[in-house]
């Protein structure tokens, strides 16, 4: 989890928060963590949806056959 520090808010004339200002490094870390989470979710979905697995050696043979 990212511990964000020095978060600044942009507010409207009534004081309602409308936007957030972050350090670039914090924003980049947030992006990386979101990408990691998306990858983990995609992997979990693929694992659940998988109907079967091939042995690595068989997969490599198929790839070699398709190259020819």
C-alpha cells in the first residue's frame, strides 16, 4: 500500500474538494501498483478460466512447428 504524504487538494469556492495534487513520484508509484493489481487480476482470471494446461515441452514443439 502506498502511504501518500503531502497531499494537497484543490477546492471550489464552497470548500468542496475537487482535485488532488500529488508528487510525481507518488503518482508514478500509484500507477505501478495499479498495473501490478491489474496483472494479478488478469492472471487470476486466466487461471480460473483455463480449461487445461500443456507441458512446457509440448508448447515449445508447437511453436517450432508453426515457425516452419
